[in-house]
């Protein structure tokens, strides 16, 4: 049970860090808009669009990479990951 607890905490930490990337850029939207001479709304829309595409494509791309991961003979990495 302890091994799943460590893996779960690691998974939650990684998801939190990756999810924060959209929130970090919110503080500098005004500077980005001023630098590229576009409206604040355009930069906000592009940030939202990025977040949606990221949220939708990440699970799909993970599934494709998961199959390629095993086809290339990375079973030792898989065993190492789950040996905690």
C-alpha cells in the first residue's frame, strides 16, 4: 500500500505543477499584450485555447506514447517505475 501512496503523491504533484503553467502566465498577460501589440483579450483567448488543447490532447498522446514505450523494449524502466 505504501508504494501506491508514493506514486499517487508523485502523480498529484506533477499534475499540479503542469496545471499551474496556465495560471503563471495570467500575471504577465498585460506585458505580453503590450510587447506584441495585440489586445489583452487576444492573449487571454490564446491562453485559454492552449489550456483546452493541452487538457484534451494530453491523455490521447499519453496513450499513443504508452504503446511506443513498450514496443521499444523499455520494460526495465516500467519495472523500475513500479518497484517503489
